[in-house]
C-alpha cells in the first residue's frame, strides 16, 4: 500500500491512469490535499480509504467530474456555492483545484474538521474558498449553488436548499419565500441570476416526485469507483410556503 507524502508527479501519474490529465498546478494542489488527508486520517479517521491512491480513486476523482458539470452550468461569475456537511473536504477541496468560480463556502459544525479544512485550504492556496464553522441554520446569506454529497436525503436537501437559494427581485417567488435574502446578501435578488442544487446519487433518476418549487434540470452520469455515479441538478422555479 502506497502511503505518505504524495508528490505532484506521483499524483499526476495516478490521475492519468484514471483518465484525467492534470496541469502541474492541479497536481500540486491534489498532492498537498492527499498528503494532509492521509496524515490526519491516521489519527482521526476522516475517511474510509487509508492510502492516498485509494483516496484519489475512490473520493477525489468525483470532484473533477463535478467541476466539469459546474463549468457547463449557466452560473454567474461571482456565484456563491454552499457545500453542506463538508466533513473531510470531499468534494469541495479537490473541486476548487479544478473549478475556481466565485466564492465556495464549506459548512462544517465540528471544530476539529473545520480546522482540518482551513489548514488544507491554506496549504493548497485555494482562493475564494472559506470554512463556515457552525450549523447550516446559522448561515446568514444566500447562495447560487447548494451541493450535497451525503448531507441529507435528496428530497430533504431540496427543502433545506430552499432556505438558501437566491430569488429574483419583486417576483412572486421572492414575495412568497420572503425570508432574510437581501438583508444579509447584497447579491440576492438580481434579475436573471441562476441558481442550482446539485446532489450526488447512485441512482439514474429520482425515485419520487420532485418537491414543488423545483424542477429536475439535468442528470449527468460519470464513472465512479468502477461503477456509474450520477449528478442530479435541480433548478428552482417558484418557491412554495
């Protein structure tokens, strides 16, 4: 089992074997993250895989596929993304190596894990990447993108996301959802601004009806751990009370 101090070169070779060619900057960022994750994991059991090559193939690789998806969405250049239950930084930390748009906020209530996220973000030199140490309900701003890897079941996560997504000014949606948007978020309520909810899934499509106020915008398949994973993308339509 390969462990300890992954280099940019070794990470680049391992990623290439998984079908991804990395730039030197991307390889260096992932090497820094994987080295820290493997070191911390020996003491705090952050993730299941024990060696960095396993972490790369079983966890990190999903993030570059997510980056491709986010790049394809019609999102504002200054978009704000909330990553709920950031935990060990999957998908957020490796994602920001590939997708650097706007601000990315990792929400994590556990102090030790929040400290790990901050250390990683600093070592990886990730710009526009923040850690909110606290519960999701304590966040007092709005986002353009809400992400969940395994924070809540998908229908429950859509209900949670309803509280955080931006809405358009003077619209029926804003009037009905009306809660605390523009008070804490100067970017909220801009006409034409797009929002999205992205959920990781093992299933090809939702097994139940999408809650009122959302529509299924896209389903994208990607290779994951020798199987097929899916990103479900939901777009807000009209909020319901």
